[in-house]
C-alpha cells in the first residue's frame, strides 16, 4: 500500500535557492557608483556649464566687457542668418572638417601599412609621425605661419633663392584653406596611424598566407584584407581626429 501510494504521488518541486547576498554588497555597489562623481563634476564644470552659459549669453546683447547685459531673445540668431558671411564661414568649416578627416584617414592608413612591416627603425619612425600630436596647436600654427609668410617666410626664401618671385600663400581663400587643411592633417595624422596600426596588428598572419597560396597579389591583399578588416577602426579614428583638430 505504501509503495503503491508512493509510486503514484507526483514528486515535489523545490524552488531554486537564490544566492545569499553578502551584507556588504549594497554598500559596495553604492561605493562604485560614487566613484563616478569626480568625473561627472569635472564634466559639469568644464563642459555643461560653459555650454549653458554660452547659450544664455547668445540671447543677450553684450560687448564682452560691460558688466550689464541686455536680453534680446533670438535677435542675434536672426541677424546671423541674414549675414552673408555666415554661409562662407559654414562652407569653410565644412571644407576644413571633411578635408582634414578624409586626408588624415588616407595618410594614416598608408603610414600604418608602411610601418607595420618589419623595418629597421620603424619604432623611431612611428614616434616621429606621432610627435606633432603632442605639440600645441598654437605653436604649430605660429610655426607654419612663419613658414608661409610672404615677407620673411622660409618657403618664400627658398623660392627667391631658386630665382623665383615671392608667393602670397595665405592671401587668397582657396590657398589659405588648403594650407590649413594640410597643416592640420600633418599634425594629427599620428592619431589615425596609431588606431589603424592597432587594427592591422590584430589581423592574423594566416589570412595573408592563405591568400598568397590562392594566388592573391599585394594589391588584392590590400583591398580584400588590409582595408576591410580594420574598417571598424574608422569611426573611432574620425571621432578622435574631429575632437583633436
């Protein structure tokens, strides 16, 4: 009787036990969250506050020196939209931003491919390419201004020494924006090179060996392996270049 009853009774299901929480777990989680406060404070002081203060100032009439400000609402923005120079400034900014980004991506990838090989002195070459990134943009701008200056620029001195006439490199808008794009690209191309170099070093060597066995040449390896595989590094490189330059 007992055996039959026991055989017909459904087994009891026991609920899985939850892992016991240690008494200090909430405190540890709270302490980890508090570690964000210094970074948030720095971000609020140096990013959020200047942004909000700049928006507030843009709604007033202020010469930058007077302690008094006059609230004018959106008049400054309406005046800006009616100014024909705003379109020129936006076009120059567009050319500068996209030109620098594209040029630095292309040159950075080329330098990463060249310096990824087992060459003598490649570490020194990488350091030389990255060194301008550490230079202040003010110092770099002053140095290149002295280089392209009309009266006492080093480039014009070379042109005169070769029997030519001095060239006003920075006198026209096309040449000036071209020089600015080149200078910015040469300064920050090291960032793009480092990011692409990290991507190239993550590609397994077996990919190149297998493609070589299949008869792929250097150009096919470059277009099918070297360029597509590090492509996820392009957005970080573009963001780093935009924030730096």
